[in-house]
């Protein structure tokens, strides 16, 4: 599942999201220039909640 995370602005942001997703049992690939996060290993709702709980508002990307 791919998300747009407009508030993701630095390496600390990407590391925080990647760690949160990993701690939940998934894997996140971030692209800071596109403000996107691709999550594997979690269903969409769980991935969205994990990113939100990490402090970032995700929006499902098309």
C-alpha cells in the first residue's frame, strides 16, 4: 500500500516511519522527494494507523 505523507520533511521523519512500520511487523520504503511511503506486510488500515501513531498524517496514494 502506498501513502502520501506531506509532513515528512527530513531523514528523521523517514527513519521514524520506517521504524514504526518495522516494529508493527511490516516494511516501509520511503521517498522523501515524493513524500511517499510504501508499506509491505501490513494491511492498509493497519499501515495507516501505524504511520498516524508515529505522528504523521498519511493519505492513501493512487
